[in-house]
C-alpha cells in the first residue's frame, strides 16, 4: 500500500523563472483548476512519464556475436563515440537511436 504524503512532509523548493514563463504557467494553472505549484509539479511529472514511454519504445539490438557471449573489444573510435553519446541530453540520445533503428 502506498504511503500518503502530507503537504507538511514536503520540503519547500525555491524556483526562479522568467516572468513570461510564470505568467503562462499561472494562466494554465487557472484553466486546469490547480495552484501554480500543483501545475508545475504536474507538468514535471508528465515530462518524466513521457520520457519513460519514449525510452521503453527503443530496444538495443545486439549483434549475434555479443548475444552468444563473444563480446569483442571496444575500439578507440567506439570509446570516443560512447563518451560523446553519454554527454548528450537524453532527448538527443533518443533522437540518435531513432536514426539507427
């Protein structure tokens, strides 16, 4: 059973944002019947849920030699590519993966 979180148990978090963004969020919060804080939390949660759906739709296909346990040594070029790939934001990593699928 999921433990219910009470408002007093959640630590406050200061957030700086441009006035234009705050105004848009305020307007969307009023439309959806939420407080500004609830709107921000809702949108952040949705962004993680969307990311999880996108990530789960990509599967990495291993070459047959890797699938059977014969893992080849990684080359210098592959190591450099991996380093660059790991530094990219998740969205760009997923975009690159979609090009190869």
